[in-house]
C-alpha cells in the first residue's frame, strides 16, 4: 500500500485508511464517510462486480422491461425481440433525461418524453424527432449519426433465473466470479421453476455495508434473534457450516435441523432463551424438508448486493440498494415454486411471518444497523473487531465465527483500496 | 340488526380497535377477531397483483396471540407507539351475517424519544361477523399505499 493509497497527500479524496492488513480490523469511518460512499459507487457497484438486477421471470416476453438500479445508477433491463436480456442505463443519450419513469412496461421501443428520441430494446437509437428539421430548417447536421449515440450498455448474465449486470468490460464471467462452491449453493435452493409470491421494501437507517455484514454474520443470529433460541430454530450448536468463495465476497452458511441439539452453551452464557414460551399456533415454524438434506437455513450472498435465503420453507431474494451513506433500501422478493401444492403454498405464507420487515427472525436486523449508525455518528474514530473464529476468510464447518464478514472486507479492500 | 345499528356497530368496532392498539392494550387485540380469521398486511400493488404473501400473514387467532406474545417477550426493538387516524367507515354488502366494510387510515409512529413521523397510510378491507355481538373480524386486510416500511413493523396496524 503506497502512502498515496492510504489517503495521505490526497486530502479527503482517498479511501478511508485501514489500520492494518488484518481482515479483522475495520475502521468505523467506512460507514460514515460520504467520500467513501462515492468511491464505493465507482469502484464496487460500477466496478468489476456482478450486481443482481431482476428476476428473468419479471420480463418473460420480448418487449418486456423493468427499471431498476445498479448501486445508485438507474438502469433498464429489457428482453429484446430475439429473446435475449439486455441492460442499459436509464438515461437518454441526448440530454440525460430519465427514459423510463415507471418500474415496468412493455413495447417495441422506449421513447424519451423530453425530445422524443427513441431506442430499441437493445439500446440502439432508432429515432430522433425532427432529425431533418422543420421545413428544411434546423435539424441535425449531416455529420450526426444515430449509431454513435446508443444507450450505455451493461454486460448481463443469468443464473438460476436471476439476472445480473456489470459496467465492467473485463470482469470474469458470472460463474467464475461466484466460484463453484457458491454456484452450488445457489443451484441447491433455486433447483426448479419458481414465481413471485410477495414483495416489500424495508428502509434501513444505516450504511449498506452494515446490512451486507449482518447477513454474513452467523455469530449474531441466535443472540439478537431470540425467537430462534426461544423456539429452537437455529442454535449455533446445531451442525452447520460457512462456505466462502476464494475472493471472500460471496458465501453461504447452512444450519441443519436438529432438535436434539444441546442448549447447554446458551444456559452457560445466561442468554435470554425463554424456554417456557409456547406458540399458540406453531404452523409458523412447521417446516418440511423440501430439499431432503436436513438443511433448515441457508443464507447465500453475492457481492455486493444479493442475498438468497432459504429459512425453513421461506425462499426469498433480498436486494441491498444503497441510497445514501446512512440509508439503504432492502427489497424482499418472496418466492414459491411452480410445483407447490396448496398446502405448501400455505406453509410458505405462514412461515413468511419469520422474515421481512415484520419477521420474527428478521425485524431486529432492520433496527440494529441503525443503532450502529447512530453510535458512530460524529464518533467514528477507531474501529471494530471482527475476530470470532480467527483472522482468515476461509470456509469453516462451525458457525461461531465471523469468517464470512472477513471475506466481505477481503473483497471490499481489493476493490476500494486502502 | 337494522342498517343504522349495523353502521353504528361497525363505527364502534373500528374506533375500539384502533384505541386498543394506540393505547397499548395489545393483549386485547386478538379478541377483535373470530378464531378462524385472517389478518394480512400487504401493499396496494401486491394486492392488485394477487400476491398472497403479506408482511404479516395470520390465518388463525392463535397466530395473532403469538404476534403479541413475541412482541412483548421475545423480539428486540426500540419502544414506540402509533396514533391511528381513521377515515369514515363505508359499509359494503351484508349477506348471511357477514358484512363487508372498509375505511382509510393513517398511522403516525411516535418513538420513545418523542420523534414522530408518518409511518404508513392505507385502507382496511374487512369482512365482519355481524351475526353475533360483539362484532368481530373474520378477515382484516391491511392494504398499505406504499410497499416501503421504515425500519421494522412489530406493532400491528
């Protein structure tokens, strides 16, 4: 690391310096610094990363499009006449106006409301209003060529029905980016045709990284979410694993269902496991081993913005959308499989109470990042300790560990620097 | 029950329901529902698209009781309350002892430190058992105008 990279000599324009090369040292200012947030947009979201954009099933037919964001950048994902998925920035090549004003639509072309420039669903400029002027006056000069003014295109890739995009020309293909381990975790969950059964958005009053870390944090799950321990859903003493790709950025954790697991470690720690509580209607946790492998919880992440969850029989895609240095939107897309019968659908709907903004094992994640953000406000010198389970970001067959969080910082520092 | 009495009964039910929540007497909240009830919080767009998943999806009075038990004894969040402002109730069809009714609402969230903000607006779409007293909800669909929920939702609406 050069002196310049560390921020010295660059004034406030460099990335926040890290105190050491150790992945377990994370300076607090990365969550509060507006300049860091701007750098992340350039170096992570617009950098060599694959970002989740939408479900392929949201644009099933040629002509279908959705408007979404990659980082803070407005983008359009469209299915062209040949059936291929295309993505381009939602910004007219003429004067930079937002092209699509709604979340979804259908058509042969997209026309800017401002001056009527139109584009096909591959992002090519096809029409310019009054290109030849009016009554032979005005119009575009002869050197103007429409094929030099297409929309800025993204590379796209699809895996398991999820569409990803990148601004980067050089980033490796999606499956290489994810690595075989994480690809395997994704194929395990999305192993058959699925559809959307619900959506919502949770506004998180915190920096996006606090949530990205939270979902990689197997340590907090059975402490903060006391519903899990109270009703014996996911104790750290259950068999499980953390699986991290080579870059560190992607992972999945698994826990197996084992009601016989000892709770001695909880009692010893005198945590607040309230074992006399009973549910009046336990259908909210009655799970069916639909994958036949006893895995009851699998949380998978793709750096930087995707979470794919299987919590019992709830399947959901969560999309982390940074909105400001201290504000994040979390989109929840709840899925069911096309072969679900009525009983399975009802099971997923009832277990839906576990997750989302009102979820028994998720709602605390909506506020805890905000508590951290508040504590760091104007008090962000120093840093945190991410040392549970060692200093490395390697896969582990236990979950009392912060290895996947260290993996996040390994990938993050490779991209942002410092 | 004649229509005037029915309208008055529904007005009273609506007012008592929001008072129960806003006054933090949530242990009484499940009693506003029949045993075999449905309580769903969703948003306008999801509801229009026929999506059945809800931010909260309760398909029995037991699930409502569990919502309150976990909120009181298990879940972790900052103390806060709501103030509901209700629009006029509108009565729909009444058939076989079941009345359809609806009302618009607005809920302000008041945090423990006094910070107040507009939390949600929406519409209740109800099916009410009017064949017995007191009137109880067979189904209460809480259709939020926006799919965005700030931070978390733990107190029922």
